[in-house]
């Protein structure tokens, strides 16, 4: 029916926005509850965007660290590799 079609559109759109399956289940429940409060939906969305912002910041830190390691790598025929050194915990310049 019409309700099923709305659900079929709702779920992929929510996934596109990064909501977890648990969050989508709660949102679907709220969508179907005509006595819902929009504040409840907003609270879920605000918590989700906070999580997204934390993940973005973490990924930006990872990218900056990796870029610094790449910049420090000569990329030549020598075995010394700051990227591998960092991955193994640093301190050693040669793999034995």
C-alpha cells in the first residue's frame, strides 16, 4: 500500500544520511505515530549529527597524520620507511 511505499523510500534516504538501522527503526516508529513530538525526532537527528561530526574530525586527523607520514617518506629504493615505522609503533628504521 501507500504506507509501504513511503517506508521503502524512507529507509534508503535515512541510510543515505548515515542513520543506523536502530535509529531508522526508532524514526519509523515516530513517523507512524501521529501523536509524536517533533522534538523527539529533532533530538535523534541532533545526536546523529554530533556523531557524524566526531567521525569527520577523527577522519581528518587520520588523513593529516597519514599525509605527514607520506611527506616524510623518501619513496626511493632505501628500506627506511616512516610509514611502516609509525605502523609498527615507531623507533625502528629497519625491518629485520
